[in-house]
C-alpha cells in the first residue's frame, strides 16, 4: 500500500542501495521518520511536484567519447518518493508487458535476455536471420501521453496517478522536453521511474508487433504484401539456395509469406529502446523493419535509428563462404553466435584492456585493477570469456574458506554435489518416530575415507563413512545451515557423510559391497551407558 509511512521507509532502503556513503543519503536516514512522514503527506495531499529548478544536468561521453548522454539529476528525496510510488505499482504495470520485454523488469535483465536469445538460437536452427533496431534518442522523444494512457488502463487510484503525472510532466519546459505544449515529449535520463515509463511507451507496440500490426486479419493487405515479398525475393536472390526457392514458383513464395504472417513474430526481444527479432527469412525481416519504422513514426512520433541492421546469423558471404569471424550479432554488450555461443563484444573487451593498461602504468596490482573494473568484468563473467579473464590476470582469487568448502564437497561417488543430504536427517529414532518405513533407503555404495574436518590427537585424520543411497521413505523438507529449504523425496539418489564408528565397523566387518544394493534403515539405538549410536538394520 502506497499511503503508509512504512512504504516510504522501504522506498528509502531501495533508493539507497549502493549509495550508503553519500552525504544526502546519510542526512535523510538520520531523520528517517520525519522525512518519511513528509513524503507521505506529499502523496496523501497530492501536492508532490518537480520544479524545473529541481533538476541539475550533466553530459557524459560514452563509446570512447563518440556518444554524449545527457543526464538529469534530482535531490535524493525525489528518488525516495519515486520508489515509494513504484514499489506497490511496479508489479501491476510490468505484468502487462510482453514476456520478452526486458530491462527494469524483475527477473528480466540483460543477462537473462542474452541467455534466452542464445538458447532460442541453439534450440531453433531454422532461425537464420536477425533484425537489430533501436529508437533514435528514445528518452528525448517519448510522447508523455503514451505512458499516461497506459497507466490509466492499469492503475485506478487517483492519488497514485496524480504522482505519476507529476513526474511525467516535470520534463515540460526543461532541456529534456521538446517544448511542444500540444504534444509534449521527453523523459529524464537517470531516474529509475523513467525506465518504467520508457517501457510503457513501447509496451503496446510489442504486442502489436507479435500480430504484425493487424496484417493477420486483412486478406487484401496480405495479397498486396505477398506480391512485394515475391518481387523482393527475386531482386535479392544471390545464393544457390535462394535461386532454388525461386524455382519452386510464385505460388510457393506466396504461401510461404502467408504462413509467416499467420504465425506472427515469435522471437522478439525488447530491451528498452533496443529491439531484436529472430526469424528464418531475411527478406521478410526487411519488410517487417519497414512496418516498424512506419508504426513508430505514425503511432509514437519516434524515428528509427539509421544504423539499423538486418542480416544473417551465420554471416555467410556468397563470394567468400562461411566465416567464423562474421557470424552472429552484437546486442547489449555481447556477441551471440550461430551455435548459441556468447562472447563479450569487442567494445567491452577493448575498454577492459585499456583500463588494465592504464592501471598498470599507475602502479596498481592486478587485484586492485580487478576491483576497480569489477562492473565491466561482471559483463565478462556472464559470457564464455574465461580465457580472456585468465589471459589478463583478472580471475578472482579464491578465498581460503571457499577452498575448504570445495574440498568438503568432493564426493567419492559419481553424483552431483547438489544431491548431498545431512546425515542426521535420515535417521530412524524409535523414541520419536512410529513408522520405520518412513526412513527406508536402498544402500547403493559406501566408502570409508579420511575426514577433512575431524582429526585425532596425533594430527592424523579420523575415518569418515560416505554412503550413496536411493531414498524410499517419506518425502520431507529441512532447512540447511544457510536457511534454505532442502527436499528429500522418494526415488532420488543422494549421498551423505558420517563419522559413526559403529557404522564404519559394520561396513568393514559385517557386510561388503557384494551385498549391495540392499534396503536398510539407519536406526538410532542406546547402549548400556545411555549413549546413542547408529546402526544399519
């Protein structure tokens, strides 16, 4: 609920992430109750506004100084207020976005998008072509009425709408706006709430793109566009495969085009102003690109960046043949290849190498450089770039605790580490449990090994028993030392460790691996001294 003080306290927590050391954040937190109450009253009375003088501006250069980005900045309390109105409303807004809309959607960031694209290419070898498009200067040209209309379809609270309107209208009369009072446009770059508004500007477009802007239900237009498709196919035929398709006749090409239209666009990926479409036909994608440019201009009064690209994922050149260097395409800092392989883009790698050279000239160690450029290295981690990281000594040094845990996780059986279960959870105690069959297991294998954790007085490692088994008892869940739920279910194969001397003695004297597999229950028993021990039964 928006109208509570607690909501604005949570908003401060969200707005202050990775900014705790800033003076304005510390000042706001030092008087948190009063500041949260002040923001709450602004919301409840509908008096929140952003004046033009509240903004400050900054221009930063990107891509080696070739691209200038104009940022708008506000005081910290404005950011808290924006988080306050977004936290309760964001899930309502985002659930109406297309499932392939990414950026500022929970669980759908750039890394998820890149992995989805790579998986789709690997799973659908028929996807041979791509269209990589983006809106020219999107934030400066977003019509303010588009996100307003979108919000009114999903949010009915008048106070909440008044706050959103105040944010959207704040660009009017500032350098971010277009100065057109009849058709105002422009969003502030640098605000969390602006990214959501930008997504809303293209939300309806993405749904319309799926259905090819209504072409599916218009037979007259389909016939007309099919004739254009046939002409384009004839004009662009370069390979033997293209000429073989033309030889099948005009009717075949018309049926093929109709099939594309009725199927719609199945593989669009929208990341803010960047749009990628995968398809099996490059000629068809050229036509779709023209339709998108018309839609953006007519419906949204936005233009397509002139650096749009339609190409083949394989990157084959009819004259030179396949090339391992030309295949794939670049998007959001990654290059994705025809087999689904992911690499960091050339620009990202060059930027990292430049910063490494600069750091070494300054006398920094590799570890200091790695920490300084950790955000860029984070991009590399999500790609298949382990050789690059190792080559430039940017691998993260493993801490001692991690090495110890890795040794502890080594298992004598050919079974994943995720199948390890706590031994104490597998025991049948007659004093506690009534049904012995609830703890039945099929013992598959065992191994007596040296313990890594327990040692004798002389420093030698104690003996440890590792068992592998199929669980046949009841299904249950327990919490591990990290507080996460761990499931134990029938039919699954697990392994566990124990230092029980009685169980070790049983495996060494009473039975051997020739007796396995065999059903058993590990029972808790009590000796004459009232001391508990475990045994296979």
